[in-house]
C-alpha cells in the first residue's frame, strides 16, 4: 500500500515538474523581444558560445566515429566480398542514427552543462533577481536567446558531424584499406535518399535539440543557488538529457523506420 | 510625520511552517533614509523582496507610493519597479558586460535616449560614485567595494524614487564603508530619493538613518529616529546595539528548534517559479 502511495506521489511530483518546465518554456519563447537589434546581438553571442565553440569536439568525434565504422564495416563486408558497400553502411548509419544521437550526447555534455552552470551562477549571484528588479524579464533576456541558439545549433552540428564522419571513413576505407574510390561514393549516392535519410536525421536532431536545451536552461533556472546546488543541477542536465535522447531516439526511429 | 512612501500593513510571511513575519506593520517616510536593522536571519532581505513584490506575503498588504504592489498586473508591476533601484548584497553586476555597459543597461532597456545621451549619463553616474576611471573595466577586475559602488551607479541610473540597499556595508573595509555612507547620504539628499537600508552594521546605519526600525523574531521591536533608538531602554534593543553575547536573544540556540528568527538567506529566493510555494511571483 505504501509503495503505491509513494509511487503516486512520485508520479504527481513528476507531472508537476514537467508542467512547470512546460510553462517555463512557453513563457520564455513566446515573450516577444522589445528591441529587435539587441535580441539579435544576444542570439549571435549565444550561437557562438553554444555552437561555434562546440565545433572542435564535433569534428574530431565525427572523424573518429567514421574511421571506426569503416574499419568494423570493412572487416565484415570483406567476408562477403562486398567491401564497396562500406560507403553505404557509413552514410546510412551516420545520417540516420549516429550523427543526431552522438552529437546530441556530446552537445549535452559540452554546451548543456555549461548553460546550466552559467544560468545557475547568474541566479546565485542575484543577476537574475537584478534583471527582475530593473523591470527586465530574465526569461526573455537570459533564457530565450540560449534556448533558441541551442535549437539552431544542434541540427547544424549534427550535419557537420555526418560530413566529418564520412570523410574520416573515406580516409580509412579508401586511403588505407584500399576500397575503390568510385565504388565507395557511388554506393553511397545510390542508397542515401534525401527525404528519408537526411531529413529524418535532421528531424531527430531538432527534437533532441529542443529537449537537451530545454533541460539545460530549466535546470539552471530552477537550481538551488549554492555551489552544491549548481553542481547537482549540472549533473542532472547531463544525466537527464542523455536518457531523454536515447529514449526519444527509440521512439523516433520506430516512427520513422518502423513500418517494414 | 511626513508622508509615507511605503506602508506595510499587518504583514505575515511564512517560509514553510516558519513565520518570518507575523503581523508586522511599519512605514517608510518619503525622502528620508530608513534603516531596517536586526540580527542576521530576521528576514531583512525578505522584507526588501516583499516590497519589490518578488515574493508575495501570506497575509497583509504593502503599499508603495499608494499602490498595492501585490495586486498589480505583471506589466504594472514592472512599471513600478522601474521607479525602484536595488543594491544587492553581492552587487549582482552582469558579469558579461563592462562597468559602463552595466550602468547603461537599465537606460537602454527602458528609455529611448540615444547612445550619446546614455554615454553622458553613464559617465555622470559613474562620476558621482567616483569611478568614472573604471568605466572600461569588467566586473571581475573590481574590488568588492568598487563593485558595490558600480552597482549603486546602476541602481540610480533611471533616477528612481526609491533605492533599497541590501546590506551595503557587509564585507567592506572601513574606508569603503565610509565612502558608501557618504554616497548614500549624498544621493538621498541631492535627488530627493527615499532610501531603505537593510543592515546589521549598527554604527554606520545609525549614523545616516533618519528613521530606524529594528526587527527581531518576526516583529518590529523598536521604531523611531536614531536618537530615540540610541536612548531606548528595551533590553532586546540594547543587546543588539551594544553587541552583547547573551541577553533576551540567547547565546544558546534553542534545542527544540522552535524559533522563527532564522534564515532569510538560506534557500532559493525569488526569481524562479519554483518558490511559488513560498508565494513568489513570476
């Protein structure tokens, strides 16, 4: 009986938290900026810190994942004498699955955690209160540009990840393992479709972007403003985002590629 | 008695089950410096947040300039807040902006002044706190005292009618304290501002306050001019003013924890909607 009660209480709290986070998201995105020029400036600043500064980790990880995929794929495909198909394997697995998921995971660790910590520290040093006292809405000023920047950056980073992965894979399979260059590219060209493969990957990335950035800014805004509280909130951002990405990926994949 | 700028009527505020205030009433006269004093944790900062309507009381009303701040709509409230300046304990300067940008920020947000006019006002305000030379520095490069003076320049950027100071003297060296005392007095007199000062620094506060309220245990235990407070015979007031370790406020913390005079800096205050349980707005 007690277990049922505590389960109910837990569910209730969880629903309340989700509801609050939802209201928070709607409020921060729907409040229109007062001054357009300034909003653009704020957004550009965030695009830089969230997106451009994540480029290196995305490029390097993408290249390595492409290289590993080629090695693994080649060793199996070679048994069937179809090592040219490594191009197809590489492109499809990256575009459909690995790019959005791995990019989102890296993004949660690199950009999400720093967003949470930054906003949490702003709260701890009373900067958010200070905006309020000046009659400036902190949701509009602090949260909205960060959220929008995250949603713009992640899909782009995911595409960059794919490109970097394919080039890394080409380097290994063509340059090192000796797969014929023309066959590598043509098998890719034949099998990759723009709307089913590339677009589905982008849609996934957009969904992950919304979820990861939402979790990051909300955790920062709601954290207990002490050093311990900020630390916990940052950890929660990474853990919750990672779980959400993986679970959501299953749902999206089932919806997109599930009907055989 | 002069007009009251802020009138607090029968205010009660609870944090969880703990009463921070119970039926507190006080008035803050217009154009004067009012010092609200009391031991750490009597909810002095909470009072400022209640006045600014960042927190909502459980009972009672607060009128600022004739308006019940807790009954205002969001946009009306933001309008009232433009007439308030607040100096936070930590300064709360925006760390991603330079000193000059910090001071310019409220004007950029709320006025249609040109960049040139804003720059002139910024330089004027920074001059009045003696920091025009620091305009290009970043908040991280400032000493604690300088940061508080910049925050003061920012708080008065829109020429507010009310400036609230949250523990302005805490953690300041004697020279900075002296500078702040002088600045607060000067600003109050030259611009006819109403000032509310929350502090437990007895010497500095009594030296500039026109009107003093002493809070303890969720109640106002004394109210009057600085002279009246100094002459008070109330043992609790005497203990606070003279800093005696034992007296009506016991040295030993009660073991059943049944006190209501702890903690106003102990948790997530204001901004976030999370504290809605405590009655915060937003």
